[in-house]
C-alpha cells in the first residue's frame, strides 16, 4: 500500500505539464532529487525527443512500476497496492527508458 499521497495525472493533457508535476511530486512528497529533461535535453542524452523525469537515487525501478500502474513503495505491481502515480490519457503515456526514469510520450491523434 502506498504510504504517501497519490498523484493523478490522467486529466493532464500536456506531456510537459505532467512531467513538471511528477518532478515536483517526487521532490516535495518523496524528498527525492529528480531531474527534469526537456525534449531537447532528452534527445542529447538518450536520443529520444520526449519530456523525461530522471531520478536515479530513488526507488529502484520506480519508472517501470509507475508506467505499469504499480506501486514502487510495495516494490512491484500488485492489484492490491495503491499506485503512487496514475498515468496516461489520449494525449500522452508514460514509458520508462531505464528503470529509474519516465518519459512522457505524446500520442498523435488524428482529427476526425
């Protein structure tokens, strides 16, 4: 079970805003030391142009658990565990590059 307040990003339409909110959440609630990368910085670092939150000194595999809807406090995915962060909508989704980061990948929606 999560021991901290939950961050719900499902209604945040902007990948940039979601990345900023996650960065602040990790810093303010979990007292972690995240780094926010712009798409340009992410491209220079790993070759992808997405907003990226990197937090290497935090829970191992936190980005993987967050992307799957799992709990890093419970150390894995469990239907019984409360996820700390709720991700994704029709505009973007969360995807880890490594286990200690999360990229916010914008989806391309066709105008109908």
